[in-house]
């Protein structure tokens, strides 16, 4: 094993868990590997593939990924090829000949290709050393990247009952793990799980106010560093990339709406350090192996904690410091809720809401970010990490009873019939059409809270809701209502602790 590692790959030592996985595969066992991105999953099947008789079949979801992997291995002098729709007829014939002549150690293909009757019968005729299912979480609807083509792999075992299988993923929840084992019919698998902790990544959450300006001011202090900025929509990507370029930074956009050639050119430039910053949608990143990414910024709230972990995981692969900054405000939350409500299937909606609420509590928590994340992935961490905003800049609590009373009073005077934003308009003393229409400008409560900003009121209102001091009802439009607890507050029998807001300047957020 060691010899192959050195001779074929030029590495001197194994990464954590690689040896154990390789040994189990060599013993012909089924293996389930859970390793964070950058943990070194590829070697776990490449080394056994080189050491065993026959050809290893590697299933990988993306054609672009396949080519990179294969080119890399060819450069290391390994007999490897891929089968996919980009091959010309003559290339295809050539690969097939090599395969049937037993000349290939590794063959990559996408799941839909593998499960085609023609491919299956071709593979029946040759000697297969093992099946490696990369990005195995794609079989699970509970993962962040479900791919229906991957589901078909559940029949693989029936076709090749005696070939061992190794499934690899960086997606860690219990549910997805179980799904992978059952869909692929892994037999009594050896389960190898690496810790998901990435100590060199620092996690920060910043209040999103004027994100473009906030980012520019960050970039000014971090010139020439390589980084990724994730945005939710293509439009934001385009706009921000343009804005940054105008401001004198070296940045390019990346999203699925760009022509293929343009997209791969931009990606290539980023990897080769011809450009410092890539502004991208989540389409960017699978299989990107750039070692020196120094920051990963999330302009918008990620879909769920898994995606967040994956996306930040693209930073600091060389083991050096990387700042992971997430911009957060409540407005994004409402936007996402709105999109989720439009999803046609109830199952999908429920899942999306559940994931959203998990990421919301991650953002709003005052606990160590790393511990919260790792706990989500089933690891038990309790010591403060000293490398996240919660640890370095603990948010203090303050007595918010007086503020809570003003808000509760206003809800009561407006008759418990409105959403938070209207109530705040009244508190703040705004003269909107709606305020005038309901004559809420004549209430005592109108303008009673004008000493605080609207943002502050929103924060207070949301925290009161979150902590159960206020209730929300209504199907389509959330209406804020009083409950037992709110009445106790106004009666003076209950006091309220509120959390101080998140910091809104990146440079202040937990710089050591
Ligand atoms: P993953 O698929 O888990 O994200 P990769 O297999 O792409 O990770 O490996 C990530 C990087 O680590 C690659 O650049 C790879 O060459 C490198 N790597 C993997 N194993 C070792 C090792 N034992 N020693 C040094 N570098 C390694
Ligand atoms: Zn921490």
C-alpha cells in the first residue's frame, strides 16, 4: 500500500483513515466511507484498484469531474479511462477494446451509463475488481444533491452479487448514511467515518446590511487572496462580479446560465490563479480542488447546513487558515419561505422547511459555530473552538423587558390581526397607506417605539417569536398574537432577556 502511495501518487504518508479503508477493500469487504471534502476519498479506491486484479468501475456524477480525475491519473501513469457521452465513436471503441483486453485498471462512468443494459452486459464479460460509488449521497432524497439516476444503482448488486462495493460521501447525517447502505445493498459494510472538524476554517456570521459594500470593505483588507463568493441567484452573481470588477478587484462569475466554454474558462482561470475571486452559484465547486482558497463568503443564506458545510469545505484545503463568512438577515428567511411554499409536493416542502429551520437556528445561536455544525453531523463537541465569531466575540444578553412591553402593547392595540412588519410600522410611527387605512396612526402605540430603528424592532420581534414570548398563526400570512407569556411580561411577572445583534463589520467579527 505504502509503495503504491509513494510510487504512483508521490505521497509519503496516508491521511487519517485511508489505510483502514484500503485494507478493508483489499479484503473484499463492502465499505462505507464518510470523509469531509478534501479528506482524500479518491485514494481509498484508486489504490486498491491498482493493487487488485481486474478493472475497478468508478461511478461519478459529473462528466467534467470525471475528465479532471482521469487526466490526473493518466499523468501519474495509471491506465484509466472514462465512458461518457462526450466520447466520439472511435474513442468509445478504443475504450471498449482496452476494457475487454483487460488493459484498464480504472474505468469512470456516470450512473446512467453504468445501468444501461449494453454496459451491464459488457461488464459481465470482464473481470471487475470493485465498484466505487463516489458522491454516494446522491442516492438519497435526504441528501443535498439527490439524483434520480443514482437510485438505479440499487440494482447493481443483483447484477454483480460477488463484486465488492465501496461507497464514498462527504454528507454525513445519519439518515443519508442509512439510505446509502440500504439503496446500494451494501453487505455488512465496514463503516469508516472521519471527523468533520476542519480546524483551519473559521466560521463567522455577519449581519447582512449592505452586502456589496460589506464585501468590498473586506476585500480591500484582503487583497490578492483567493476566494469564493456564493450567491443564491445568477443575477446576483452577475451583478456582484461586475461590481467587484469595477471596484478594481479581479473577479469572474460562474453559474449554470453561462455558456459551457465560458464557465469552464472562468473556473480554469480561478484554479490557475489568473483571477482572485470567483462569484458563483452553488453550481460551482463539486470536485474543485484548489488548495489555497482563503475565504468563502455566503452572500445569501445557504439551503441547508449540509450545503453550507460542503461549500465552506472548499476553503483551506492546504491546511492553512480560511475565513468562512455567512451574511445573514431575516429578510432572506422570508424569501426562502416564500419559495418553499411554492413547491408542489408536501414532502419536499416539509423537508425544505425543516432544513431551513436548522440553518436558522445555527445562525441565531450564540453557541460555538463549530460545535453546532459538528453536532449536526453527529459528532459530540463541547469545548469552545476559539476560531468562530461566537467564541471570539460572544454576544451578550440584555434586559429587553421594556422593549418587549412596547411591542406587545402595539400588537394588542392593533387587535392581534397583523403581521410583524405592519405592527413595527405602527410602533415606528410610519404613515404607510395601510397604517392610515386602519387609522393606526391615531393609536397611542403609533410612534411609541421610534427611539429604535426598524431593523432593531424586527430583530426584537423575531427573537420574541423564536423564544415563544409571542405566537404566530395564519396559514398564508403570519399574524403575530399574544400568548400566556406575553401577558405575563406586561403584567410585570416575567422579564425578557434579548441577545445583542450580530456584528455587521466583518473585520470586527472575531478577528484574533
Ligand atoms: P475528497 O474526494 O475526499 O474531497 P480528494 O481525494 O480529492 O478528496 O483529495 C483531496 C486532496 O488531497 C487531493 O489533492 C489529493 O491529492 C490529496 N491527498 C489525498 N490523499 C493524500 C495523502 N495521503 N497525502 C497527501 N495528499 C493527499
Ligand atoms: Zn467556536
